[in-house]
């Protein structure tokens, strides 16, 4: 009898481990390619979480950021990126320089506003994170990626440009059943860079489009 009971116990442990592994992969949306995954939530506070363009402070022209004067006199529609952190701005500058003429683009320093988030954590394992994601999905609360590695393992439920806006949103989420969440500053106010481009013809547009991944998440919008 003992070998049979031991074999059953081993089978039970293996099944439990397999179940936890599958649940973790499902909760982390790693099975989407196979047709399985948690329901994508549409958070009504999404628009309130976007970076407020009015909060971005464009600095005066700096000798290290040439091109603004030539860009202002060029023809064609003007587009500008969201503020970029210095590392991404440098990579983008290296990619754009050989493709676009100097008068068609410019880099301008800008102050990125502080970033406040609704935060839950920190947790002790990825499995706990997966379980918490499932709880939030049941409450129809969306989760965003963290940009500050010091806050891992944790979850962001939205980012805001002021502490008061984050606190107001947190109170709204508490009414929907959220517990044990805090408002924390994910990033302080920092110096970044805005890229502007003048698309005088279709050829320039095609060159800009050819950058592909380098332009991912730059958030192009009409120049202010």
C-alpha cells in the first residue's frame, strides 16, 4: 500500500505544480499566441492617465540642440514626439541624422513632469503577482507596466502627472473594491527631449516610417 500512496502523492504534487505553471502563463498573457489569455480590460480612467501635454515645459533653444530655427522656417506639417528620456533621445538622434536633412528635424530639451502612480506591492514571487492580476481583472481594473525597477515586484494601476489626481483616482478604485493600494511617486521631474520633424513631402514620411522600432511609443502629435 505504501508505494501506491507515495505514487499518488507524487502525482498530486506534479499536477499542482503543473496547474500553477499554466495559471501563471495564462495570467501573464504568455499563452495569447495559442488562443488563451485573460480578457483585455478597458479602463475608463485611461484618458485621465495620459501625459498632459500642457505639463511638458519646452526649454529655450540650447546650442547642444541645434535645428529649431531652420525647422521653424521649413514648410510642411510639423509633428513632435512625447518627451523622451535621454538614452532614447540619443538613439533616435543617431537613427534620424543620416536619413533626414538637418532642416527637417530638431531636438529640443523639455522638462518631463513628475509621474505618480497607484501602486500595490511589493510581492515576494511572480506567482503572487499573477494571482493579484487575476483579482484585479475580476474587478475590471487595468494594470500598467512599471518604469521604475525599484518598485518591482509590484503593479501600477495608472500613472498621473500630479499626486492629487492619483489620489482622486485611487478613491474611485476603492469604491470598486480595490484594497491595499497606495499613491507613490514613480519618477521625479526630469529633463528630457522632444523631437520635432517637418514632413515637406511623402519621401520624408517614408524615411521616417522606415525607422520602425526606433520610433515605437514616441506618441507623435501636432507641434505645439
